[in-house]
């Protein structure tokens, strides 16, 4: 049993519910789990059992077929979860993607913005953010082209800049856009539709009355309760801003 299971088993016993943590079988269940836990990495987080992938029922895990096609409900559901507006999605956890509930977003935003140096005028990060703000939202590859990251090996460099902006809560994922084949069927892993949290949620939803340090402590205390077997270092890594700050 993982630390994550321990938390929910204890919660269920306290509330009188029976049984261990129920695995996720549907998109609504994934949405509800994000709401319950507040912070949920999509894939492996470094803490055993603590990821959306780890909580998926067996029949909902990644499957690749003999013809090369694949099925992965978690990957397909994440867009629906984001569109419902109950959470924010982006590369928030040590550069890896995950969900943060609307309840916890103000504290997370407050803490991360306090540790981030605003992009200086004329820098590449400033150009990326300015271009995105001018358009409202853009598919990642369109934003990359608009910022002239079109040469060889430029995609990885662009992704690194956008990743840092996501870690600092300047950019979030609004949705996912998929190419369509000649039969009208979506395929592939999709492209991130990027925007700013202020545009997606409104400035009021990003406002927090606590100091950044109070926000950090509140989140750290919650995660320590959620993950009783996790170390302080592991929790700190989840909350740490880009560059280890």
C-alpha cells in the first residue's frame, strides 16, 4: 500500500466509509480525485503511488496494439478535466505536468510568482509571453513559429523556455488540440493550447491574501498530511520553483 493509499484509507475510516482508495475508472472520477487531493502529478512524481497514472484502474492504463495504434484513457481525459474548469494544468512539478485544483491555485500561484523574476523586456521569455498575451491563446507549435524558433534543434530550446514560464505560473494549458485524419478521427498525442492563468481563470482567481511564505507552509502542511510517508525533501521538490528556488 502506498502513502497515498494510506491517506485515503485513513480518511475513509474517519468518515465511516469502507474499503481502500478506489481506482479511477472514468473522467468524472479523475476530476473528483484532483479536487480531493489538490495537487496531482500526471505521471510518476518520485513519490510511490502519487500520480494520476498510478491511480488508474487496470482497464484504463496505456495499451499499444499490434498495428501500432494505442489507447490511453488518462491522456484522452486530461483535456476534458481541464475544460471543466475545476483545475489548472501545466508543467508545475519539477518540470513535469500535473493538475492543481482551483481551491489551491491561489496559494500555488502566490508562492511560485514570488520566486520568479519577471521576464525582462527584450528577452526571449518576454517575447514568448508578450506574443501569447497578444493572441490570447495559441497552440504550442504556432507560438514557437511566431517567436521564430523554427530552425534545427529549436523546438527543445523553445520548450525549455515555456517550461520555465509554466513553472513560474506565467503560462498554463487551456486545452489540447488534435490533428484529424481523412475520416474525421482525432489521432496522435495532441498539441497543448497555451494561455495565461489570468486569461483562463481571471485575475481574481489568482489573488491570494496570504504572504508567499504562508502559502508555501499551508501547501507543505497539506501535502505532509496527504502523503505521510513522503519526506520533507520530496514535498519540497514538488513545490520548489524552477532553478531550485
